[in-house]
């Protein structure tokens, strides 16, 4: 996953705004102004087109 990817969390669309080395990330709801949530990457579902492997 990369910063800016769209993911699904609890059935709603979110955008990844920061990734941490410990397997967590900050996400923000697509229609939210400033509320950010810290979640584990394993809790997220991704869209095929947003997956990036280096």
C-alpha cells in the first residue's frame, strides 16, 4: 500500500495519509474534514488498482 491509496475500513472508503513501520497507518474518511484514525494494515481492504509493489 502507498500513501494516497483508497481503502475500505468497516465498509466505508478511506484514504491512507501516513504509513508506519510497525504495521499501522493513519487513514481519513473520504468525506471527512479532519478526523484521522490509526489502524492496522491488516484491518484494511484494498482495491486491486491501488496496490503497488516495489
